[in-house]
């Protein structure tokens, strides 16, 4: 069977700038793949291109064996390809419940929608407690939980997660990554972009390192953890293996 997601020689330009330079990788059913790299490496551009928000200039994006080149972004969502972008993009003037309902507006499987609401409540009890509260009045961590919960309500087969832990306290980071593990356990594949490289490698099945729009390293997380360049650049360790002081 083909991979759930197959990226082949993907090229993206912003004017004269080559943001992605022929990258290729795959995501299999039910696994977590993480993209790591410095700011500007092309990680967010990769997710935005897969979800249809940024046009590709070359190469291909295949999802479920189907070329997505001519498929509009909203139709990709209906096909189970759900993007949770960086920045907690929620509707601040709507309640938590209204945000969740809106994410599932197109679904006709009402019984399954109710089941997904119950699953969201188990994953994020705080959201259940704040169901009638407006999204804009939630804390930053709660807004991030809501962003992920909305993604779940769209019934994804593949979830694209962009920097889900950005700006969160350590306790909330652990909650978010617990939810990511649970999402995978329920059968959803995850393509994760994350600044917290230690946490990203801890949950991933495979990882790719992007540098100036190119994939320069790839492999199992345990192999990348042992790579001296990765340790120095992304894990804050010196060549001797000691963590740098802040």
C-alpha cells in the first residue's frame, strides 16, 4: 500500500526565494513524523503547502494515493487532512462549544460527532469545564488545547500540527504531548512541527531535519538524538554531550 502522505521533490517559492528545495518524505498510517529545524528552515511552509494554503511550484503531494494538486484546501479537510496552525487560530468571540461545533459543521455522522466531543472532554477536561466560555477569554494554554480539539472534531486521518507547545508552561506542554500520543493511539497520523525538539523526538516514530528548505538528516528519533550536529544545534548540548548553561 502507498504511504498515507507522500511528498516528492516538493518545490515552493516566495518570489525569488526558494523556500522548499525539492524535499521528499512520507507519513504512514497511524504514525507520528516530526520535522525539526531552525526558524526559516521551511517547516511551516511544508505544512501550509500540504494543506493547500501555499501553492507548490514543483513536485507533488499525494494523500491516500491521490494527487492533491487540484484539490482545494477545504476539500482536503473533508478528506481527513486537518491542519492545526501555529498561533492558536480560534474564534475568540465564540464559546468553546461553538468553536468545536463549527469544526464539525460539515459532518453528517451526528452520533460519531457526539463520541468525538466526549473524547475531547476526556483529553482536555479544562475545555469541558469552560464549554460556555468565549474562546478569547481562555488562557494561552487553553486556547492551544481548543485549537487541537477543533482539529479532532474534523475527524482527521492525518493531523498537521504546527508548534503546538509554543509559549506554554512546562506542565501544559506535557498535557499537549499527552494528547498527541492519544491522537495517534486512536489511529490518526500526525505530522508535527515543534520547537521543543526533545519532546518531539520523544513522541515521534521518525524525524526529518530541515535546513534552508532541504532535508539534511532523517531517521528514527533515537538515531537523531545520537547525532552530534542535532545535539548541538537543537538539543542545546556541547560536543562533549553536556547541556549548555543558559
